[in-house]
C-alpha cells in the first residue's frame, strides 16, 4: 500500500487503541485520565489530516492510485450492530464509497466527486462524534455526584460497589432513564439514613416515595436541577421468603443527567 493509505490505516488504528485504553483506565480508576485522552485526540486530528491530504493529492496528482483501499474501513460499520458501541458506527459504511476510485481517476467523475465528499464528511463527523460521545458519557454531573459520594466523610462506613451504567424507572417517564449508579450494595439502617441525609444536604428535593410491591423496598426519588437520582433499599429475605433479622438492607443508587 502507498504511504498515504498506510497513514490513514495507522492513525485510525492508533485512535482506536488510544480510545480503548482511555476507557479501560477510566473503568479502573473511576475518573478521567489525561494521557490517552490527549493521544486519542491527536490521533483523530492526524487521521483527519491524513484523509484530507490523500484526497487533495489524488485530485491534483492522481496519486495514490490505491486510495480506493480506504474503502475496506467500511467494514467498521458493522460495529453499529453491537448495542454497547452504538449505531453511530454505521457512518463508517460511507467509506465503502472509496471503492469507486478503483476504476481510475477518469472514470465516473461525477460519482467520484460525490463519493469523496460524502466519505470525507462521514469519516470526520463519525470519528469526532464517537470520541465526543465517549468522553461526554464518561463525565457528566451524575458521574461527578456519585464519585463525590464515595469521598464524603458522612458516608465513610458505606461500602460502595463499582460505578456502572444503569437504567431505572421514574414516575411519568415513558421509557427507562439511562444513567450511572451503584448496584448490589449492602447498608445498615443507619447508613440508609445517612444516604438520605446526603441528598438533602446536597440540595436535592425529594420528588416521590414509593414501596415496591414485589420486594417491599422503599424507593425515593430526588431532583436537583437537571440531575435525577433514585435511592432504593429493602430487606434481605431467606429461602422461605421471610425477612432476615440482621441489620442489613439491599441498596441501589441511580442517577442521571436529564
């Protein structure tokens, strides 16, 4: 392959690896890290310039002749079928239009120009938006609030689980609310009161309180501006369906930026 096509492939590979490592470190550290964030950003910028340079050189010098091989990157469009990654990857299918160039510079000139324009917009827009969405989903007000809870003195004795993506119900919402939260926590009644006091001290207003019919768990909904949170706690039950006498509650905390 020509050096122009190689540069496109390599910068794309570096971008993907950097984003994956960035997300992996975020998962481990539970906070944004800067090294791979910067590398990923610079790689995406380099990829954009590599595509623009190659297209410009092809139009002015009719080189590289194998620029059509960029069309193979259209295979990445199938990643859109993976629910965890998102449908935005379908945009990579536009790169298949690069195969039009396989017929040579003088073939189908009009279609070639359309293909180049669509491919350029698709690759820039898709990669930029994917990277933006990745960072935005990792850091928002809900994430900062939940991360802040783990550092609070008044909540020191609570064993928080790993922060994860969650879906929870909210009265009046037609679909589940998507956000972040702690699942499968165990707290005492005193710690449950501490969690409720935390939301009130943080300026949240209680929006609703309900009892789940299946688990008898208490469900409290809190709102502060555009952040919605749900605190749920219920008893543990033994194999016979009787409440366990220990001072233990099964607890979940869910928050989302609306």
